[in-house]
């Protein structure tokens, strides 16, 4: 069974966490939600609650097959946490799939892994993505090696499927 | 391409509409959201917005392959609308898949189609379901012919997959 780590904090984009999470669970996989504090409920941008069950500081990335980074304004806070950046760097170094959407790109920028990579994001952070050395495309889905990115919740159907396919491809 | 109708009104359960909607769109299908008024934004129980693009009064069920009825407290209002009951009755008479979850069972009760059928719902309306002549099971997913039912948002991964499978089976 595959194990996927998701990050969460207050003002996460509700569907950008929940749609991929439920979609991965449809495959029979386990999704762990890591936050600055576990056993606390975090509020989505629109108010949907999400209980975290893992402390970010204690994450061992070797325990997981892939990483989900939802958007909203949670990334603005999460990118300041050195453990978040370590987690992203370790998933990337291991070439494990990292799916990120909307404002989640901020976290990858601060992790310093976007230089020379191709990705997308909400147009709101397009300039930040480009200034980080990323080739930015205005497309619903961009896949560059282990990096899977989309723009907004409207793109979730293709985003979720691409993430599932990338995790399945690990066994091919 | 398959066309699926969903019902919405204020206080709908956010994920019970959005997870199946996005999951059906992943298949390349079109989901139309019908409400008492179209071109209005409805608020989920937790605050997620959903814009309707179809008036319930004008729905022609022959245009659709399947029906999604999300829960929350929207069903309490929707069950009072004779057009909602007509829509449910017509989908059922045509043996087209009807996926309903949580409090959505109230609408099927008022449509008078549950007598002798097997289904589930939130435990909150279990008595109403049984009093309507339904055999009620406490299971994550119950399928009885064209009726697909689940209990709560936790069941959404199996609920979504079963709904997709039922729609695909129409072509078998």
C-alpha cells in the first residue's frame, strides 16, 4: 500500500487538499496529514476542517512514496518552517512525486528546487516562480519528472489523475 | 460523453458535492448543477461556494445519464420542491444511477421510491429511512440496482468509485 504525505495549515485551499486526498484513498492508499501541530483541526480558506495526524518536525520522508502540497494561503506560513523545506528537498532528491497546486509553488521556491524545472501555479505567483528560475507554463497540468503542478481548483480532475498515475508508475 | 445532474442548495455538504463532481469530471464527463435558481452561488455547510448553472424547474431528465444528490441540510429544503421529486422519480423509473449520501436520503423518501429498496444514510435519518420502507444497512457503500448510497464524507472514496463504475456499466 502506498503512503502519501500531505501538508496542511490554516487557510489551506479546501478542495486542493480534500480532492487529491480522497482520490488517493479511492486507490486504497493511506494519506497522512502533517501540520505544525498534530491532533489539531485546521480551517480551510472556505472553512472546511482538516485534522492533522502528524507533526511536521517529526516527518521521516523515507516512510512515504509521494508528497501533496495544497495551495490557499497556508503555503505562506509553511514556507517559513525549515522542516517543511527539508521535507520537500528530501522528496525531490529521492525523485518521489511531488504534486503542488495554486499557491503551493511558494514552498517549492523556498525549498530552492525550481531552478531549471518546468511548472505552473496560480497566476498570482507566476512572477515568483519565474524569479526562482522556473519555466512557467499557463496550462492545467504540467509534469516535469517528479514534479506535478496545476493552477487552480478547476484543474483538480487532471491534477488528481496525474498524481495517481505517477505513484502507480513507481512500480513499473 | 456522459452527462450527470447534481442538485444543490444552501448548506449542502461541501465535499459530498465536490468530490463526486470532480471525480466524474476526471472521467471526461459533464456535471450540471441544478438549483432552485441558476446563476446564483450557493454556500456549503462549511462555506465552500458552488455556482448553479441549471434551474431545477427546467430540468429534462432525458438529457442526463445519472443523478447525484449530496447531503448536508440542503435536502431538507429541496425535498419540498415538486420538481425535485419529479426529477428523482424519472431517474429511478429509467433505472439510471442515483448516488445519494448522508442526509440526501430525505429527498428519496419524499420521492416515495425507497419502499422495498436497500440503502444507507447518515445514522441521523436512519429512522426516517426505515419508516419509508427501506432496508437500512450500516455500511460505507450500499448498491441496490440503480441506487448507490453512502453514510458520510468519510465514505466518499468508495462512493465516488461506485458511481463512476455504475455509469460506465450503462454501456456494457
